[in-house]
């Protein structure tokens, strides 16, 4: 059996991609935030004791010392991007791809957003008379999102586009041969690791407690949190465990509650293989995901997955133990259904 390989990206492009990511996700936020902090510190002596820090439908409705914007800038523009960078390095490892590149662009964009928002909010209040109304925040927010988009786009563009090279189909531990008229079925269940489920349950219980408190004390917006609890609970039940099936009819996978589900008939299967999957590195997270390269799949753990190449559509995959055997069985059915005299190549093409 071919060993799983999560480092098929050549070393030199991988080093270049990781270095560029570090520059845009860490160095750029540090530089932008430092500039913003320096400007705010220079402005503080000329600022009122209290400035607007929150705007509602009717205008400014929350006030605090001007130094509050220092903490907003450092939290959103520096700490959050650095945490994103650390998480990306730890979760992606050597399996670099579009998701890591996107995280780098987002980290740089957040630094620009926080700096533009903090400086813009303070700038319009510097020379404001004590009795004057604080202007609206609309233009400042528009400029902040524009800064996020512009800096994020540049950060995306300067990072090299790298991804794992296409590898051969992983061989099964057993050679699968199906006689004419024979029916073999492969069934298995895949589920999130227990640690991940525990974290999700803790999050759900925290939200439920918050909703109960807000509803019980009459705090405005409690019903919104309650709806969020219901949505999160349904998402957990629907995406933490799936039943995967390979039969002579094709490939099928469905959540234990019956939805979501997918069925790929055998005549739509171009080829099947087992691959290694890094959920964060390739798909940006866990669950029913769509990768930047167009692949879709059930990605709820790191490791082997059955990947089904479909005619005229992007591949679909599901992470599951025993993926090599499942892929070998499905490929055997595909080969048996092909006209006599054709064989499959590593890329799933039929040749005479």
C-alpha cells in the first residue's frame, strides 16, 4: 500500500509560500497597527474625555475614553491576525493551499480595517464642539471595508499559488476483483473526533445559557440568540456523523439524520481513489465543505478520504477510515461497467 503523503508540495515552493504568508499575515499587521497606534497616541491629548464608540440606528449611543480605540485596534488589527496566522501554521502544516493563502489575505485586510475604522472614528471627533452631535459612522465604515478589500486583494496576489501535486491512487490493502454478477457492498460511518464534538457541545451549551439568561431577564435580542442556538444545534446533528456506502449502483453518503445526503450513480463516476485530506489546509475548516479549487465533500477529520471523480463535475470526497478499500471497490465497479478493452490511468481516464 502506498503511504499517505501530506508533503507532496516541493520544498522550495512550500518555503516560499510559508514565508510570504508570514510577511502578509504577521509583519504587515504589525506595521499597519504600529502606524495606527502612533497616530492615536499623538491624537489623545486633543481628544475629548468621552468619544463615541458605538452607533445605533438613531446615531451615536455609546461613549468611552478615546483610548478605547487603542484596544480595539490592537485586538482586531494585531492580536486577531496573529492568532489566525498561528492557527493556520499549526492546522495546515505542510499541506499548503488556497485556504492558507486566503487566511493570510484576510489577516492583512483585518489590520487595515481596524486601523481605518479606529482612525476614521477618532478623526471626525477631534475638533467637535462639546455640544455638537457626533456625525454618522457610515462613510468611515465604508472606507474601512474598502481598506480591507484593497489590502486583502494585494496580500492575496503577492502570495504564490501552490498546492499538492496530483499523486497516484493509493493502493488498497487487498486487490478487489468482482466476478460478473457478484454483488459486494462496502459500508462505514465517519464522524468528527470526540474532542471536536466536545468543543462544539461546550459552545452550544454556552449559547443556550446565554439565550436563557437574556430571555429570562428580558434583555433585548434574546430571541435572536435562541434562534442561533437552534441553528447551531441542527448543524451539529446534521454534520458530525455520516454513513458512507459503496454499492454496484455507485457511491452514497448521508448524515445519520438523513440530511444532508448525496448519491452519485455509477454511470456518473469517472474514477475513484483514496487521498489524504487536510481539512483546514484544503477546505478551510470542517463539515460539508467547498474548496477553493471547486471540490466538495464531507470533511470532518484529517486523514484518508475516498475521492470520486465525476463526469462533467468537480470531484466529491468523504474522509473515512478504510478509504483505500472503498475506492478500490468503487473503481472495480467502474472498470467492470466500461466497454471491454479499456483501462484506467492514474488520472482516471479511460484508454484503449
